[in-house]
C-alpha cells in the first residue's frame, strides 16, 4: 500500500517537538487522558452495536465505526509521540474487532451496499494499516487489506454501478462516502485494480459536492453536517496532496472561505444553526483550513473551544489530529477580527454580532432553500444569544428514526414552521419548495441590519419580508436591542401568528404586550408593537431530545396587510414598543431605540437608527 497517507511514522514521532508550547501541551494532556480511559473501556465490537440496534438505537453501527476510528487514530498518534505498547496493542485490538464485522454498513440505512458507516470504517482501517504496517504480522496485514477490499471497495463499486442516490446528490453523504472510500482506494491502488477504479469514481463523484459549494463557503445542511462533510473532504484532500501530489481539492471554489462558516455560527462555542444536527464540529482535521489558507480565525475557534469539554472514549480523533494538523507557527494573538455582519447569500444564512470574537449579543437569521437536505420549515427564522446563552432558538430535531428520516418527517413538530422563530399564515406550514433571499444588508458602528424575503413560503398570495436590526451601544460596543420588523401583505386576508421559542421561562403581560425571558444566566426583555391589534399567550412543551420548549405566541386574527415589530433587550425593561407608518416612512420605537425605514416600492430600506 502507499504509505504516509496523513503522516509518516517519522512525522508522527516528530510531534513531540511541538509539546513545549501551547496549545499543543494542553491538547497532548487531553489526548493522553482519552487514551488512558480507552484502556479501561470495553473495545468496540459488532456484538455491542447489534445489541444496541436491536433495542432501537438508530445508527448504532455508524456510531460504532466512528468511535473505533477515533480510538484507533488517537491511540496510535499518542503511541508514536511517546512510545506506549499498551496504546499500540489496544489500537490493534480495536482494528481486529473492526475488520471482523460481517459488513461495514448500518442496518438503519435500508441495507444499502455502502453508507456512512462504510466510509468511517474504511478510512479508519486504511490509516491504521499505514501506521501499523511495521507492527502487524503478514497474516494480520493481509486480513486488514482483505477487509477493506470486501467491506468497503467492493460495496462502494457495487453501489455506484447501481446508481446509488448519494453518488449523484450534493450533500454530506456524497462527501463522506466518496472521500472515505476514495482514500482507501488511493492508498491501496498499488495492490488492487479495483482500488484504482474506486479512487477514480470517488474523485468524479465529488464534482456534485463541489458544484454545490458556493464561493462564500456556506452550507445549507447546517453546522453539524457542514463539519461532518468537511472533516472527510480535507482529510481526502490531504491524502491526495501527499500521495499523488494533487492539491486540486484544496483549490476548489469556496474551500478557502468555508472554514469560517463554522466560526460564524457557533458564537461563544454554542451552535446557532438551523435544521438537523445543530452541533459545533470542533474536529482536529479542520486545522487543515489554517495550514492551507492561513485562517487564524479557524485556529482561534478550534484552540478556544475544542478543549472546553471533558474527554470521552467515544470522541472522534479530534485530539490526535489537532496535534498533527495544527501548524506550530499559527498564532491567535491578537484575537481575530470577524465581520459584524456576515451574509452567506448563496445559502441564505446571516450572522449579526455586536463584537467578535466573543459577542455579548448575537443573532443568526435563515432564509434560503427549504428543500435543502436536513432543512426545517423555518423561513426567515431567527436565533438570539445573550452573553453566551441561547435565549431564542429552535427546539432542535427529535432523535433520528426511520419515521423521521424516511417516512413522515413533516409530521414532526420540530420540523414545522410553528416550532421556529418565524410566523405562520392560515395555520399552514411553510412550503418545502419555497426559496427565500436576502434583500439587503448593511452595518455601521451603531447597528447591523439584514432584510429577508420569504418568497412564497407562506403561500403564493403572501409577501413576508423580515428586517432584523441589531442595535449597538456606541459607547460600550455592547448589543443594546434586537428589533425584528415584519412586513406582511396577504392577498387574501387570513389568520397570522408569530412564534418565539426559548429554553428559558417566559413571563408575559398580555395587556401591555411585553414581558421577560429568563434563562440560566441572562434575562431578555421583550415587547411587541404593530399596526394591527395583537394578543399574546404562552405555551410550554417538550421537544427536541427532551428539551423544554417555552413558546411566546402572538396573533391578530384575520389580517391583510400588517407591520409587526418585536424588540428584545437584555439590559432593561422596554417601557413600550410602537410601530407606525406614514408618508412612506415606517418607524419603530422600542424604549430608547428608534429605527426608521422608508418605502422603496414593495421593500423597506433602513433609513436611520438612533439611541437616546
């Protein structure tokens, strides 16, 4: 096989030269801690995950393959830095269990020949074979090669020949399967003609993924799936650069920018994502964005948050790959200067912050394509973070199941528009074929503003424009108020309701149309003002993996055209919120904040923001 896929033996041993400086010394301590925990834990076996699958655990084989990969790689990296036969022997034991599985495919995925589990296991075994080639007997070496051939390369080739749906799509399955199996094919290309064929097909299949990755680097599947796809993309790109001197993947459109997508939608290390799997993907492999493009922002992000959680024997190989992929010379001092308003127009996501890199007030806004994979019906939805605590957010997704992913997804509450911080017309869900867009966006020292057009999400006769203005106190630089102005026009007057979701506790004064949201650490004051009469109520339910979902609901019965302003302020009660329109001017007053718009045809343009 070709050696040095992600690192040669000498490069792994040379990692000890990094350990006299931060963050490498801290990362190494945590790597050692994880490896020591692995020694006292049971190995990952097929019997384990099959038992979990039989009791209803969705994706049990996929999770097991991912855990095995993380254990094997971290154990071997730690062993090469400071020789520890116990770490090496446990890595060999985990590898032997992995290759003894009957198949590297998860029964959750309808018994397809190749799936995400195949890619995870293929990449795990291939890199392990490289790093263990001198420690395995000839018989064990051949067993690993045979497992890769029969459980990854052959199923992949069969799936592509059968026109597997993932080969022609653009989303994370395309990236993960083509990269995981493509890496195995590349590494074994000198041993089997099939491997060369798989490698060529994988490179060709990735065209769909890269065609969808815009120049801005945004990803409409959301934060978690962006990270999952990119972990495989950059590792395969690194392997190609090392083994065949092909840097092409690193130079594809959007790759130089996409490393910032995760930074902008994880303020203070918390996910502010939309759709399924809202997790912060702090993978060591993503340090390759720093090495390739000099993204100090990504280095700061990973350095700051990747070690903020307890080590676990079920982690991916984040610690070991962090040591391997992070450039020693990368600096994060001074902290990076990110844009206070970052719009990913191609996918319809925007991030607004009072200051970076650790904002005290932050909002995320989503418009764009509701038909995107793993998307929810959340046109023009908003999330809001105050001092590191998410106070307006989605109820996340329910645990994955066949019903949720394949059969009746749209019947789940967590997917529907009423489960998001947006509005609903005529009690109808947002249309899955709808596509929104950003109309405008601008910022200066006192505000950040973005305007969203929901397209036909609420119906062909409904125009729904949402203006989000984050007002900043110029004296302190801290976020003062978030003003959300909704400009709604129904061709046929119908019932309209506004929904605001929080994990906190809502106190509502319905007569005054104002109240508070109390989180664990922060308190948010809110108020409503409109050109129509509204009434409010609160709801409470469990959703999204048992989380509490407290809901503030405002509605006005049947209405045609309306302007509705909702204001949120962290630092004091809002005495009143008013919204008025006259002479093609719209004015929102929320406490000591005044925001003025002017009519420009069907749109509103921001005219002035003042703070008294």
